[in-house]
């Protein structure tokens, strides 16, 4: 009979442990997700993805517009710089024209008479003295 009493006591302990384990599992199972919960989360993720993609598209458009405005500003600045270089080129061309005119003037006013003078001197001193 003692063996039966020990077995009953062991069974009671085991039963009590099983009841505790079942209570813990029951408490935990209240937080388990159901298929409906998972589908709800998936649907929410889909909605959030669409919203994020829409916001990214709008952001991309705003950035593109800003880049276009910056590009326009750069183009205007480069056009102004090009205009300034054109004016500098015109001034250099005018200066070259004046220098060329001055060189022509020197050639006709000084060099040609000097050359003729040297030629006349050469003719007078060398050619005439040889004859």
C-alpha cells in the first residue's frame, strides 16, 4: 500500500506541475498571432509601402525641380561669364587692330623712307664710287 501512496503522491506532483505548465502556456497563448492578425499586418504594410513610395516620388520631383532651378542659375551665370569674355575678346581685337594700324603707319612713315634713304646712300657711296 505504501507503494501506491508514493505513486499517488508522485502523480499529484506531476499533475500539479502539468497544471502550472498549462496555465503558463494558456497565458502565453493569449499573445499568439492569428492568421487574421498576420493578414491585417500585411495589409498595413502594403498601405505603408504605397504611402512611402508616393512620398518618395514627390520628394524626387521636388529634388528634380531644385536641380533644374540650380542648373538654370548656373546657365545664367555662365552666360554672363561668356559675355564678359566676349567683351574682353573684342577689346583685344580692337587693340590688335590698333597695333596693326600703328605698325602699318610705322612701316609707311618711318621704315619706307629709311629704307629708301639707305638705298640712296648705298647707291651714292658704293655704286657711284665704283664707276
